[in-house]
C-alpha cells in the first residue's frame, strides 16, 4: 500500500534514502571525475541521463533473464533422478529468483519502479537473455546449463562486480558467490552421467552439443558489431569486450571438458601457441538474431508461462495488500 | 489507517511498498544493509528478507524499515557535512610525533 502519490511511484521513491533523484534538471557535476578515478556512482549522485538509461536497460534485462531462467530448469524439478538432486535443483532455481530480485532492487534505485519493469517484460518490450529460449529435453541439459550457461554467466558477471554503479556491483558480488555453486552442481551432474552407462554418457554428450554454441553466444555479438560496448566501457560499466570474455570462457572450457570426458562440438577448436589461446569456429549469428527476434524454440512458451504466473498470482498480491490494510486499521483502532 | 477506496471483493492492484533490509551477520556485529525488497507489510518483509538475504546462513537477526521512512543526507550536502573533518588531522593519533619511541604511547 503506497501512502503518498501512488500515481507516481518513481517520484515517491525518489524522496527516500538511497533512491535516485529523477529530476531531469540536475547537472552531472562530479560524475566524470568519479568515473575517471574509477570510483563508484551511488543512487543519489548526479549522472547523465544516458548512463541512467543504459543501466536501467542492462540491469532490468539481467533481472528478467534470471526470472525467465527459472523455467528451463524448473522443467526438471518434478523429474529429478533422486530426492537429493531434486532438493539441490530447487535450491538453485530459488537462487535464480533471488538473483532476479537483487537485480530488480538495484534497477529500482535508478528511479524505475518494479511494476514498470515487470510490465515491460510482460508486454514483450524488454528483453531477456536469449539462451533461455532453448529447451531442456533431458536431465543432462540441467547439467549442461549449470556447467556452460552458468559458467558463461560467471565469466560475464565477475567483472561486473567492479561496475561503476554501486548497487549493481554489490548485487553482482552476491550473485557471483552463489553462481559458483550452480556451475559446480552442473559439472557434477555431467560428470556422473559421463561415467555412467553408455546411454548416460551419450545423453551428457548430446546436451553439451546442444548448449555449447548458444553459451558462447551469451557474450553477445562480436566486438565489431556490438553497438553499446564502447560507451559502456568508457563508463566503467563493462570492463572487457564481448570477444575477450568469450575467449576467456573457451580457454576455461577445454580443460574442464577433458575432465568430464566429453568433447566440445567445434571442429575448429585448437590451441594457438602464437596467441596463447584456443581458436574456435565461427558461431551462427543468424541463429542468434532469429532467437532474439522471437523465433527460438521456446520464446512463445517462456512468455506465455511468465504471463500466466503473473496473472495467476494477482489474487495473492491483492490479498496480501488487503490483509496488510486490515491489520493496519486494527492496530489504529486499538491505539485510539 | 483505513482503506476507503476498496469495495468488497475488489482490491486495486498497487505495488507493494519497498523495504530496506538490514542483517546482523553474527552476534556481536551490527546490522548491515543487505538490500531492499517489496512486501505488503512488515511481517511479510521479514519473511521475504529471510528467503532473499539469508539463504546461506548469512544472518542471525533482521531489521526491515520502509524505504520511504529512511532519511538520508544529500550528495549536495557532502561538503558542508564532511569537509570540516578534513583539516582536523590532529584528531588522528598519527598527528603527534613527539611521543615516538616512548614506551606505551
């Protein structure tokens, strides 16, 4: 229950502690100095509108990804092969919800309300990571998501712990600590399957074959085509380019795949002694663009599920609001 | 507080208010700001804070306060609030050097 100006939630929030000021007339005095000194910008500091917009877009998109990301894994909670694995998977999916909430909170400090962000997602105006539009047909896909998708996420997110916007950086510190559990649980699932029956080994290999290229594309388009990268790097939001992070990820994967006893589906993957890195093959950026456009295998299903969950939860949100109002009224009576 | 705009069976959907969460990591330590969350009331805020910020034993006690009720200094006041401390280096023990080498000082 909002007590003042409910029609303007952002403005209302802006008056409270550690919340953004949304008045557009503010100068950006001091901003460049803080960025140049590699300092941190905090919610009530002056900042260029474009910096605020970029962060709202990036953080809310990141939050939406965590929330939508619960679906491919949630698919296997009821069918996890043991009670222990089910409990672990539930904890992991709960973490993803938590990560989404940390990030929505961070975005809210910039003066955008939770409702605005949710509405943008439900209306299809906001994006989430296209990786979650791929299906999880087998239990091994849960392992592949943990190892490859969460592994790529960690590569992306560790540098974000030093992002120039304080609340985002702090959320990322918390998230990164929890992600390493996710990556290890995925690795463990694949390792168990890889050393199981020939059928299980085959299932693990096929899941890795499915997720390898999409996980490499999670870092975004090649540097030459990445439109927002240069400005984000100048603002210390982004610390490394898409291709640098992708390379780091590939270099990390090769020895890990060896430990798993699984191969990576890339005939061009080879150590390049001159560069001191692994070379890897061309990625199918047409596929990436198609999935972004909404043509992935699960885009429609993911959004339909998210909208249904939101609609079916409406009565809970309303009941909690009504209950809180009733209790507050009762307290008011007894105090009078 | 009453809810005069509510008719039976129909509650307008409004965003739950925002709460700031403070967690005491262990006995003997102060509560530290952990983050924020939405909840309909204080009791729900404590419950949500438990689920959101203490999933791995990060705390032994939680404070929640409505974000709208927190009062903060403004970045514009930074100079008048904090500059006066800048030229009072004698408030630090390292300012005094005459006692160097004297035992117990």
